[in-house]
């Protein structure tokens, strides 16, 4: 009988990999073109994105710092991302003195895709 450090094939356990998928991307969006006071203060997309990122990184612990613009004209949206629903909900329910007329609302890109498919 030979001795070996490897167990026979029938004694090797099957490896099962389990992935847990958690949703940690809670999005909100605002319509900057509907916020003339904010646009007077921040005249470029880049300036507004940087200001939002700077303030929200200090204000909301789970803010990701990933603000971006989508669309153009009346369809332009400033989309922001949070890692927790609590911070997302606080942002939606808050006003920010730096952006007096910029209101954030819940944003779900999956819902937008569904509406476009109709």
C-alpha cells in the first residue's frame, strides 16, 4: 500500500462557493437646470460636481464621492451615490444652504430603463 499526502478523490470535499449580493448603491438625482440660484454660483458641471462631492463627503458618512451629470437640457440630471439607505434618505429629505434650490430625489436607473422599454 502506498502512502500519499493527498486523499483519494472520493474523500476530497466538493467546494461550494456562495456569493452574497448586497445592494450598496443608493442613488439620488437633482435637475440642475431647474435650480437657477445654484447655477449662478456654480457655472460649470465640473464646479457643481466638485462642490457637491466636497460637501456631501463631509456631511454623509456613506456618500461615495461619485457625482456625475447625465442627459442634457431639461433632461440633465446630477446623479449621486450612497452606500446606505439611511444617508440616501437623509439627503433626499434635506436642504443644503450651498445649493438653495437644488432638490435631490430618489433615482433608480432600472426604473428608467423599464419606462424606456414601454
